[in-house]
């Protein structure tokens, strides 16, 4: 048909053709060496993505909100006894003695 023959025209694939507009020729090292101002943007973008991925993995494995073992006894709740659960500790709280003052609800 006429449409299929038009797709093989030199206008699309020849020298100066439109085919180069569909390639990702701007995401290679030669382009980044030429555009020095974009390097911090890519570094911060990839660094932020790695930080977010790492923080999400930490949230899935280290917080008290997720129980991977699905156990319903006290060994799950006592695992975090006297441990720091927060990512940062800006107040310099001593978590080793923090749960000594809490009420004991088990008999």
C-alpha cells in the first residue's frame, strides 16, 4: 500500500532524516561531556532516586509498621524494645533506657 512504501522513504531514514529524532542520542557520555551544565542535574537526579529507593527498602524492613513474619506474639513487639526505630536522632535521645518507663500490659 501507499502508506507502507512511504515509511521506507529516504525522508525518514536518509542523511538528515527524521529517524534521528526518534532515537535517544542525547543520553550518552559524549552528550554529557558536551553539556557540562547538565551533569549536576543528572548526578542529583540519580542520587535522589538511589536515596529514595534505599529509604523505601529501609522502611519495608526496619519499621514497626511492617510485620514480615506475621507472628502474633510478644517476640515481634519486644524486638524493638530499647532500639532506635527512627532514621535520624536529632534530639540525641538515649533509646537504650526509653522503654523502661512504659507500662507492662502483659501479665
